[in-house]
């Protein structure tokens, strides 16, 4: 996984903002995660999803099969067909991480003019500042973005330094006419998992790469980043 893959494969321009494609444990459908407010005025049949023009999937059509909309928690989950999207791989998921810097990836409206070199944007995040309103995570950008640079970034993924999806950008904490003062909040991935829990016909998000034991090894043998111990434990597990 690298940042280019996240920009070109997993990040989608949807509705009035951005979204993230994640795999499920079902081969027939995956999920497109976004914020409720970026699609609140658009019926499911009218939601248009586009990949970046840099993406090898730029001409692929995303077919929406079903949806979950949660206005209270400002989240939306679209069940999408996997047909034509077989190139999309596994995206690591993480509920909590101290691996900084984080990155916010999305599609600012300012770049939707056909003149930008790339429609997607990566904004570095310097630190998180704790939970607000019970479940949202507040964070600070390395450099305070201007308003026009972040409009359209709602629903864009927040990734740690290991490029694991932490959650989705919701909104800026301090908004004035010109800039956002570098503070914002994101919806943790746990909120999306909770929305899916126990819902008939909706399987969980795929949290582990089923093609390798590496992700299991990192979770089970978490010995304070001791590389030697991790390598030895991984060899034992493979045997």
C-alpha cells in the first residue's frame, strides 16, 4: 500500500465531497464510506461516484446496490457491486494509532475545474487532540488550510503513517471567512463498524488481509515495535 494507491484506487469523488472504498468479507459487494452531509440532498439513484483522472479505474462505473444513512452520526455507507472493480485491493483499517503524521486524502472542489494536475489532495496532520462530542476525534493540520482548499474534502479518509484508515473527515472545528485555523474533526472508523453491526444483509468491513498472515501477526504479536521479536514471531506463526 502507498499513498498513490489510496489516491487513485480507494479515494472517490462522491456527491458534494469525497469517500473511501473498503473491502468486505463478501465477494459480491464492497462498501463506499462517506459523510451523510455530502449526499443528504441526493437520492441513491442519483449519487455519482468518480475516480481521479489519474486512476486506472477512471472509466469504471460504481454501481450502488443499497445504502445506510445515519444523519445523527453524519455517516453514509453505500453497498457497491464489485463488478469491474476487481483491481481494488485490501485497505488496512485501524481504530487507534500514534503513528504520525496522519494524512487526509480527498477531492477539494477547487481542483474540480479540469485544470488541476491532480484532482485529489493530501493534507498532512500533525496531531490528534482527543475525543469531542462523545465520539469524534479532533485533530490539527501541519499548516492551516484555506477554506477553498478543503471544501469537498468531507468524507475523505484519515490515514496514519502506516497508511491505515482511521476514519473520515467530518468538518473543520473553527471556520471563518478565509481559513480554518488548522483544527478539524473526523468520524472514527468504529462509528461505521457500529452502524453495520447486526444489520441483516450487511457483512463487516474486512479488517485483515486474507492473503497474508502479516496483519494478524502485527495484531497478536504487538511487542512495542521490537522488530526482531516481531520477525521471530511471524516466522513461528507461518510454521
